[in-house]
């Protein structure tokens, strides 16, 4: 059973499920936008990129953020995906992340894009 993220119920009133590719995309989103310390039983889970939304934009910050994201994805999802590239853009108060990866089970190349604005 692969639960859909965010958790919700389907039209039948049951826990919503999803297919394999969408489930992996959901897992990537959880790693990206969970701050370390946010999960009680996994205090190191996440990448912490949301705290970078208000940081001044620079090439150095962009490179550091790409390394941070790629490291977190390898640590938490390395058995499911092989990360090929990560592109991080910080524009005003919006964070845009593009992840290109290969699903290890199917050897299928995927691209996922995520956007978050300041809360």
C-alpha cells in the first residue's frame, strides 16, 4: 500500500493510495520540505530548505542549497532513487526546486518540480 501525500481520504472514504511514480515524488517532497527536528522519531529527517526562503540570494547559497538537497535525498531515498541533478532557485520569497532522478526499481528517468513560498 502506497499512501498518497498529503494524507487524505478518497471518494470511498478510505485512505487515499497512489501509484509508484507519484509515491516517490511524494517522498521527495517530504524530504525537501521537512525541517530536521520536525519528526519526533526521526530528528535528523529532512533537508531544512524552507529556512532558506528568507536568505539573501547568491551563487554561494545556491550551490550550498543544491548540495544540501542532494545529500538529504541520497541519505533518505538513496535505496529508491538515484539523484542526477538538483536545481534550486530562490526568487523573492519563493523557492523553486527541480530534481532529476532515476527510479532504481524501473530505471525510469523522472523530473519533479517543487515550489514553496514564504508562509
